[in-house]
C-alpha cells in the first residue's frame, strides 16, 4: 500500500495529539526500515512485471519489518521513543503515534497478496486488492482523501498558505499513487528502496509545511 497508509496518519493528526509530519513518518516507519533492509540484502523482494495489476513487487521475505509480531514491536518501540522525544505531547501523543505505526501492517494486509507473515517462518497473509488496479487505486485515494478531510476539518488555516499546502500535498500524493499503480514497473527492488526513502521524506516535509500553516481547532 502507498498513500492509503497516510489515512490512519491523517486521522491520528486530526485528533490534535500529534503533528501531521510525525504521523506521516510513523505511517511509513516500517517501510523506511524495509527499504534499508532491502538495500542491505537482509529482506528480499524482486520486481516481476505483472506480479499483480497494481504492483510489480514480489515481496517474498520481509519478516523483520512486515510480520505482525514485529509490527507490534516496532509500534511499541516507536511509541516509547516518541514519548521521550516529544514529552510535551504526553502519553496520548505517544499512544496515537504507536497506533499509526501499527496500522501499517493492517493497511498492507488489504492490498498485498499473501506475503505478510505473523512471525518468522509462519504462514503468510494478504487479501490481494492489488490484483484489481482500479479498485485498489480508488480505495487508497478514497480513504486518504476522507482522512485528510477529517484532519482539515479539525484544524484551521492560519493564512492563505494553510489552504494551499494541503491541496499541493494531496495533489502530489494522488499523482504519485497514480504513477505507482498505472506507470511502468521500477527497474529493481533496490531502486524501489531508494525511491521510497526519498518520496516518504518529501511527503513528511510537505506535511511539516501543512503543520506550520494550520492550527488545531
Ligand atoms: Zn509496507
């Protein structure tokens, strides 16, 4: 899953307990780690054009970042670190951040083919929405926009910029989703790792601009 991961993030930020940029980092935290482990050759995948309609990624080994058990550990660790780093946001902020991190696995479960284990070496799960390109694209864009609407409803623009940044962010993200689902497949899995780092950081940076231009209602 790609921009659909940002739906739980926007919901979390809509509570006013965590910033949008923090939630954006949290939603993709395990994918940041996944990209690193793919580049290091610890987790494994390959680009197989036509693997599913919406994604060419055959992700056959990723227990450290994409098993349910490890997702829980990542979420707990992330909540603890968040609590230390952002004391002002109190326990509620840390809990919501942890839940956003945990949401990654469950959101992936909807679109991935069965490549998500519960733990190392167990059976793998995935409902396979990626087999239906138009359905999965509409689903991801739909839940993302709904969640962003919730976030925008719970915050107010400080000035004109507070209305422009969210529109720019949403437009860019939907465009990148479109390219991902309908464009030509990537050249290699390592390229996917590097591109992921770049794109996730770009999105978080733009989310930071949204944070700066809006206040919680
Ligand atoms: Zn993932």
